[in-house]
C-alpha cells in the first residue's frame, strides 16, 4: 500500500469517527425515553390533581413504552412539588403536573417560580370549586350555611381545601367578599390538598371544604359529606343536583382550578414535540375521556402556545384578585 493510500484511509476513518461522535447525541435524543420517566404531582395522593396525574401517566406509559411513575412531592402550599419540576434536569425524564397555584404563589412571596419557569406542554383540565360540609352538618343547603356564616362572629367557622392562599382558599375569599363579608371572616386551615381536607371535614376538624366536587366525590359517595353548591356559571352535568351560587344565593361568582403538564426550562425540542403529540393523543382517547367524565372532572385542552397564553392571562387575573383580597405581598 502506498503512503498516499494509507493516509487517505486514515483520514476517512478519522472523519467517520468524528461524524459518529457528532451524531451520537442526536441518536440518544431520538431514542427518548429509554428509561422510566418521573411525573411529579405537587399535591397529595387521592385528590383531583393526583387522579389526573395518574391517568395521564398511565396513558403516556402505554404510548412511550416506558414506566411513567407519579411521585407526590407535597408541602409549602405547592412550592415543594412545583420546585421539583422546575429544577429537574432538562432531559425529559422528569416532568410534572403544574396547577393554578403557579400563577398565585409568587404573588404571595412564597417562591420566585412563575409560569415562565417551565416548558409548558399541555393544559389537560379545569374545574370550579364546590362548597362541601360533613354529612352530620346541620346546614341542609347553601342558603342555610350562608346565613349561619353571616350571623357568626369572625373565625367561628373553619374551612380548608388547599394551602394558605391557594386556589380553593381564594375561592372561599371570593365567596365571602361577594356576600359582603371580610376575607378572613371564615378561618382557613391550610392542607396539602383536597383529600386530607375532606378527611378532616368528615372527622369534624373543620366545618367547610372548598374544593372541586370531583375531589370530594369519595366522601360524598361514602355518605360522609355533602356538596351544597358550586362556584360556576352552570351546574356540572355529572353532579346535576348541586346548584350554583347564582341560582341559590343570587351571587354571580365563579372561579376555577386547572392542571397541565410541563417540564423544566430547556427541554429538548425533540422531547417537547413527542410529549405534546402524546398528551394530545391521550386527551382525545376514549379511556381518558371516560375516566374524567366518570369523576366529573372538567376537560379543557390547550397546546403549548395556548397553554402559555392561558397561564399568562391567569397570572394577571390572580395578581389582581389576590391584591384585592389582601393576599398579595406588597413590593
């Protein structure tokens, strides 16, 4: 072999090796996921966020061909779990279910996290709150409860449903203000979600839980609690016997919680594209629709662009609402 031929072969081999090194990350990315994925839920097991996270995880597991494990990271009024999602390695192996609280917590000074701290993937759900009391409560309808609250001294009634300043707390405040009462007329007992709050309600530790009716369903079906009204423009077809505040008290007040899937900032484009497509497919599937309808969960979908705008609009609305309620930390 001539010296020229030998050098030519060596150069070709080096070029091939360099090409292989350059292409390797792309190959690894194209193979995502090649190991289990973690889906972080910022709220406790048994609540509406947990249930929604688990059906989404189950659907993704089927389509991605890898285990998708739901991990509940509770605490700090939602800060702990939301932080775990935002600070995860941006490799697609840790994603999470972010909730309406991400448009609220930073206004309270609880965290610097906000909707722009994530890679939004898809909005999956939106629900209005209901007003629940224990089965042994003397209040048979929302008017009787409202009249009793108005007649009681501040702090006599105690309510729960989420962390301090969370969406269900804000829902209670909005209702109280709409009745002409001060925002703190009913004392708030912070909890790590609707499920533990409903358990406390059934045990007699609190008087009222403001959370979505689907989240309260287990206790309702067990005969340990009853829902007196929902804070929505219309009744939920899955709970058609539960009236709205407007039709019972003449209070045209409504608010809602939402849940969506997101990852940390810097999520690879290929991973984003695949997840968005699979989340849309999951949302449109009969299995997901049947699951959500059976539990009365409101279904609302938005893609990345729509979810981003939805959160930005919600952030502005929550800033105004929380300032009016005295919950926003002054700059």
